[in-house]
C-alpha cells in the first residue's frame, strides 16, 4: 500500500516541480487560479518523506516540523526570532498567522540534512553545528525568492542580503540548532528524503538564475555539489528503482 502512495505522491510532486519552473520561466509565475500549487508542492514533499520513513523517524521529523512551526509563530508575533515579517495569503491555510504547510517545509529540510549527515563521524556538537549551518545555507537560497518574487512572506525591515535582515539567518541557525538538539536516535537511510530535499534546493536554485539572483544561485549550486560528493556516484535511476522496490509493502 505504501508503495502505491509513494508513486502517487511522487508523480504529482514531479508534475508540480516541472510545471512550477516552466510557469516561472515562460509566464512569470502560475496564474491566480493555480495558487493552490505552492502549498500543494510543499505538502507533497512532506508526504513523500513521511511515507518513506520508518515510524521512529516519522515521530522525529514531525517533532522537528512542529518546533519549526512554533518558531515561525513566535517570529510572526515577535521580531526577536527572525526579525519582523508577516506571511501573505499565498500559502493557505494558516494557523496563528503562519501557514500550516510550514510544518512540512521544516520537516523536509530537517530530514534532508539528517540524511546527509547520517554517516558523519565527528563529535555530536560538531555535527550539530554542521547541520545548523547547512540549514542556514539552504535559507540563503530560499529566502530571497520566497520573501521576494514568490511573495510567501514580507519583511518589515530591509537588510543587505536581497532585502533580508541578517537577524533572520541568525534566527534560522538558532532554531535549527534547537531542532537538531531535540532530535535523538539513529537515522535510517532514506534516499527519498535525500532527493526530495535536494529537489527543493534545486528548484530554488534554478529559480534564482531565472530571476538573476546570482549569489543565491551560486550557493544553491555549491549545495547541490556538496550533496553529490556526499551521496556518492550511484546513478539516480538505480537509486529510485531500489527505493520503489523497498517501499512495496
């Protein structure tokens, strides 16, 4: 049963991934009637990760997503976390002025970074620093678009990095550190979590180049390169074939 769910989620996610990039490249973005695609895209990413994870990892990832969501709520009502900002109505529905789909966004990125650092042989604290830095680097790619042309949220103050306050990235690092500190247990290898996270980074990297955001585009390419170095040289087709078979129960 889970095998079929993964196939369905993946096919719809792939259509939204390709269609989203095509719409921004050819039309400057999806039409107003397709506003549902943005939250659906993030929701499907989370569904893929959760559906392919064992129960122990599902609990961990949901905890990470909920901590991230609580931080977002605190951030909206107080400028102390990420600096002053507010969410627009692009991502619906919202709870306490924060889109519920942000739980999915946080758990996907947390799950991705956990997977990529699964075999890290350094001390726990050094691994935590790596993880939090990686999360912050991902936000350096996402935020100029999500808080810019995509209009997911808006900053109340201008900063030097594409209008984003530096405080935001300090907040991302701190919240990420708190999340990874809170998550315990060994990480079971999940190539779906790896490549779903990578697809999010790649999506925003391509968008960065489409809109001429050079620095986020370069950071995105570097992050994708690091992924390739850490993930090894096994062909992606073989990885997904094995992943489909392993989720056939």
